[in-house]
């Protein structure tokens, strides 16, 4: 039982609990822990264990589909924009929860970033949790589980995930064949987020966003006239990233198409859900990439601050780059505050004009650099 869960490392207590739970599951769980702690990875394995007829062998069709989040009996719910709206819960949870599963066996609903449920959406979900359908399991994933309504939490078993230490992420990447220097670098840049670190390490373009950030900071440092161009470079890079996602959708859909490239009838429901999730991801992709670039800019500025105040070399984030100290630290601090402020502003209000927010941040960088 639960062999698929054996492949998940770093969260032994949580995995041990879920391995036992897979045999006789409760109807709802909250997977609570910081970003990058492995909640999504564990959730995929747990879903496979729930949908596999032998409890998660890791080799059958059910496991293969579940581990790719493509199983017809698995329903993924994600924020649309900033929040998860009541219509989303009605259409993607309530509507399917009380219907017969597409295939024999359980149904599993995975609600990502569950703390973003709007109050009406949370109330609607609560009604389902109060009268759960048979053979249905709900997984709520959240980095801010304390923001979930108490009424929802009280009907779920809470599984706590601890932050992964940097040393663990480095060891995991090294065991997968990643060079130690690169493993240390991406572990630090990802803040211990194993999935993000793995993508940075494996993808030849995994650190391209940092190059965009470095070039934008250098350009903005030439003065206010170049700051707007620096902001445009950031936004253009984010738009190109979004455009490149289309190939990923084609890869995700390929297993569900026949030899003529047409959807197989049995998988039409799964294909629709994959396409819906992709549209949401595509909507967020550009803004998310802007955030990654700004985060990289923050890391570069932080390293320059550390160099300027002669902090120990071990506190650097960009281990492969030598940070140049500045004449004084005030301008760097102002620049860092402006970049982080832009990140917070874009995260808090998805309707804000990203161009204006990023331009404002780089104008501060320009002003601080020439003061």
C-alpha cells in the first residue's frame, strides 16, 4: 500500500500520516505549510494512492494519470485572478461532487491556494464538506491555512508541512545529478522551494529571468531616461514567457489524443479541465514571471547591500556572481524597497497596471543610482 508515497522525501511525518490515511480516508484534508515545502508533490502522490485500485502502486494507469494530474476522477480548483470565486466552487466542485465519477472509484478534489476562497465560495464549499458525497475526498492546499474559515478547518484533518532546509534541497538535487555549485545556487535563489529549484537546475533557461533582472537594473542605473526601457524589457520578457507556454499545453494533451490528433471520447472531460486550468495559468503566467524577475532583482540588490556593508560572503544569494559594493548603502536600500513594493502591489491587486507599477519601481532605482 502507498508505494507511490515512498518516492516523496523531506516530509516524513506528513507522508506517514497520509500513507495510513489512504487506506481509510477521511473526507477532507488541509495540507498546510510554506511555499516550496512539498505540499503539491505530496498531494499528487496521495491522490494517486486514493485513485489506484491497489493503494498507490506507482506503476498502473491510474497512478500515471494522477501523478500528472490528468486522472478523469481528479478535479483541480485554482484561483482565477486573485481569488477562488463562488461560481468556480459551484461549477467545479458542487456540480461534480454529487454526480457519478467519470470512472469507477473515488473522486478527488484538489483546491490549491485554498486561503484565497472568497467568503461566498468558502460558504458554498462548507455545505459540501458538511454533507460530503460518498467516495469523495477533498484536499485543500494552503501556505496560509490560518486564513481559512474556522468552519472549514474544523471539518478537515490538518496535515502540517515544515519548511525544507536548504541543505535538504541541495542533497536532493545532487542525488538527481545536479552539480553541487548549481544545486547550492538554485536552492538559495528558490528560498528552499524544491520544485522551483529543480526547474532552475534542469532547464538550460532556468535562470534566464535573473539575467533579465540584472540587465534591467544595469539599464535603470544609467538614469531616468533608461528606467522606462528597463521596465519594458521586464514586461517583454514576461510576455515571451507566456507565449512559450502554448507548447506545454500541446504536450499535456498529447496522451489523450488518438492517432489522428483528435480527443478520445473517454477523455473529453479531462481534456476540458486541462484546457480550463491552462487558460487560468496563462492568465497568471505573465504577472508571475514579472514577479520572478523582480524577486531576482531584489536578490541582486540585497547582495550589493551585503557587499557594501561588508557582510560575510556566506549570506550572498547569488553565489556565482560577485556583487559590487556601492559608495553608500542608502540608494540600494531605497531601490530594494521600491522593487519589493512593486511586487507587493502587483500581488495585492491583480487589476493594477503592471507597466506603471514596474516603471515606478525602476524610476526609483534610476534616481537612487544617480543621486
